[in-house]
C-alpha cells in the first residue's frame, strides 16, 4: 500500500492591504518546504456555508511532511506575519489511498463515494 498525499486547507480572512505581500512570501516558503500550491483564490462561488475571502490548498507527499513543514521556523515566522494581517485557520487532511474501496452514501438525493 502506498503512502497517500496530504493537504493543507487554509481559510484566510485578510484584515489589511498588506496581506497579499504576506501570502506571496508564504507561497515561496511553502514551495521551499516541498509543498505544492494546488489552488488559491478569492474568487469562486460559495456553494454553502460561511464565505471565506481567501482559500488555499497545498499538497504534500504525506501527512508527516505536511505536519513537519507547518512547524518549521520559516513557516512560524510567516504565520506570525499572517496573524498581523489576517485571521486564518489551517487543517491537514490526509489524502485518499488509491487502492481503498469507497463507501457509498446517498445524501439529499445525491450519491457520494467516500474513501476514508
């Protein structure tokens, strides 16, 4: 069985005009730490739930790399800057093993296949 990818999902609420500078610096650090920014935007529809002005999804090779990158001194410095210019939360989500069989659910008339 192969190790699955892991993802940071960040919800970001900018509170200053300097935020974009901080995000650009964060992307540079993330890439040096082995992360790959898959999506980042302030655009796109909010289908349901609380509107989040900025979102970012970052891929890592596995959960160990995702967690250790988050705790590096470089990223701690970026998080301090982010705290000055935004409110944010991060989640680390483990990826799905390709060889896992999905569990099927029917919710609100829609079929969902979920690998846990």
